[in-house]
């Protein structure tokens, strides 16, 4: 086991950790980018103080400064989690004796419900013509699949044609931490996917492996998918801030409203803990509350009196 001193190159340690996340833990590129940003914040805060000299009061001060700049408790909790993982790695591979992030908690902030589309809005978003436009056909296939199967953005970009089974009506998805799960594909998504796969064979360039390609025949980037979705939402007259995760949230909310099966929704989303999935029960209650306020005689009278 190597031993590091205060004069060691901190950037090199961070680079080694990020390499560990990619090659050993096999985290997605998006997750690794998030870790890289959080570790960069730590190195910036530490400045002249070496990592092995940081203590709990330093970390608390860093978190307080970040909170004072308006960062939410959720963002700070994610950042602290990245820092703890970094120090666990330093302890394992470089003999660090102290994890200054242990015991430091982010300030609590109100839990915000994820934004979802209504079923009508989702239908409106996806109801656009493709005509003879290859990119419109690709976009429709991507968005239908994302909404049909509740995929994360990294899962969508990571799919390959071999992961899709039309005979089973399902896709093999690699989720967080390299965990594999099988998700169903709806009939609308399957139909448009078949059309896209025919066109993909014409567009593909050497080295491309992804199910969805750019207009140049290369693997499409997550950023491009987000941009295309925003453009399509604007064209369809949906004025809210739409991003790919909204389709995943909408999938979960609509499925739970229809089935009431929380465990099944958890499995399809690939959540490790059911407590993560339970937030969609709050969305379901919110929907029911709106129906009550609009329809129940007592609710109407109360509102009229108010």
C-alpha cells in the first residue's frame, strides 16, 4: 500500500479516483462527470491544504459556504457523498487515516416533487409527424422508448440494438452500478423502433455501437438528446421545462396511477430502495387532491365561500 504525504499532487489523486470509478466500479459517464465536478469543488476549497490534512471543521466550513451561496440540501448531500467516497478510496489505496467528511450532514431542504407531464401532455409531446425526416424518426423512437420504459438518460444512450427483443417486447438495460434489468417496451415504441432500425443500418459509421445515432452516424450524446427534446416540446406547445428525466418521472407517475403497484414500478425504474419510488405516491395523491378540489361538493362550497 502506497503512503501519500501533504506534498502529493492532489489533481493526480482525483484523476486516479475517477479512473477507479470508470474502470472498477463501471459507473456511467454522466455519473462520473458529476463526481468529477464535486471532487473539483473539494480541491478548490482545499487550495493549499493537502487532502490528508483536511479535518471535519474544514468540511463543515466548506458546506456552510456552499449553502450560503444558495445550493440546496440535496445538492450538498450529493456533493458530500462524492467526497466521502473519494476519502474511502484514499484510505483503501493510499493509507489515509482520516475521513473528514464522516459525520458531516447537509442542511435539510424541503423535498420537492419531480415534475411530470399529464397523460394528455405526454401524448401531445409524442404526437408529431416524422414524414421523411430521419432525425425526426430517430427522435420519436428515442422519446417513445424513454416514456414507454422509464429509462434514465444514460440508460437510453447506452442501449445497443442487441439489447432490444421485439419477440419478448422488452429491452435489456444497464442501470446504475452496472445493474441489469429487463424493461417492457410499449407497442407504440416498438413500432417506431422497428422503423428506426432500418434507417440506422443506412446511417451507421464504423465504430458506432449505440441504438441511437447522430445525423453523422455516430453514437448520439446525452446533451443532443436533451436539446432535441426541448426543441420538440416547444414545437408541440408544451411550455414547461422538459428534459429526458421528465419522461421517466411521467412514466412512473402514470404507471402508478393506473396500477397502484409500487413494487412493480420500483423494479421497472431500477430503484435500489422502495423509498425512492415512494415519492411517486405523493404525486398520485396530489393528482387525487386536484380531482377532489374540482369535483367534491364540499370542496366546491368551501372554495366558493373563500
